[in-house]
């Protein structure tokens, strides 16, 4: 059965801003709605109730996509926590389905949304032309998902050094501006590509049973 709609749950407004720009280019044949929360704890704490509500009425052609930052948490432990919440509410996740039908997809931005910007530095340059072109060749930034010491802080410093956001990174503005230039298939962040693969799978037409 083909997927027709995705309910997207995110932890904060900058991820929502980025996805509202990116998703229409990635899933032209699907509708989606994006719901933001105050922070990761707010999303995770409310997740059991939200999934319980979805379980009572969600159409077979809808899916739920949950996107959270890993931050400094253990990746496997955080993913397992999200998987348990869905299982406790009787909803099958993509990871547990093993190729069978599923309802929920859990995805992590490692360690934060800004890692996805480092993964497509061409998009950052298009949005903010004064940033150095050579950032991806710097050993510290070569692997977007392994930047230590805070990804958004590193991103803010680079932009400030180039003369942008002197008063502090305006995350929602940056998200909207950069997402306009992002090319999902060229992003070098592994966590972004895992996110993209799940999106593409949901958007792909299903063979008749």
C-alpha cells in the first residue's frame, strides 16, 4: 500500500523550518505536516501520549517520522528508547519491521541539525557567500557527524568569523536560508543520508500485493 502522508515530529523550530523547505522537494507525491516541540525532552516526554493517540485513528497510508538531535547522548541508547516508546503503544517501527510494513520511523541528527549543514557546505556557501570554501577540508569538519565540542557552536563561530550573526546564530533564519540551497543526494552527513533513505523509501511506489 502506497504511503500518502507523513506526520513529522521534531524537537525544535529550526528543524521544522528546514524540513518545511526540504521535504516538498524530496516527497513531491506525498503530503506531510510538521509538529515542533519546546526541546528534545518535551518531545520524548509527550511521545507516548501522542503515539497512543495516533494508534487509535492513523490511516494505513500514513506514517509517523520522529526526528531528534543526538546531542551528547549515546546514539544506540537514544534510538532504543524511541523504539521502545513506539512498541509500548503497539506501533511497529521501521527498524523492528525488518522489511515488513511499519508505521513509525525514528531518525537522529548526529549530533545536531547543524551537522547536516556541514554535510552540504555548498548550500551554506550559497546562503552565506563569505564563509570559507575550505571548511570541509579541515580535519575537524571532514566528518559532519563527528564534529566535537558542539556542532551548532562550531557552525555559529564560522558564520560569525565571516561577519554573519554577530549577535548570535538565529537558528530558524539560518535553517530556512540554507535549506533552500541543500541538495539531499549530495549531503555527506551519514545521519542525513539515513534520514533521506527512510524518506525515499516511504515515497517510493509500492508493488501491488
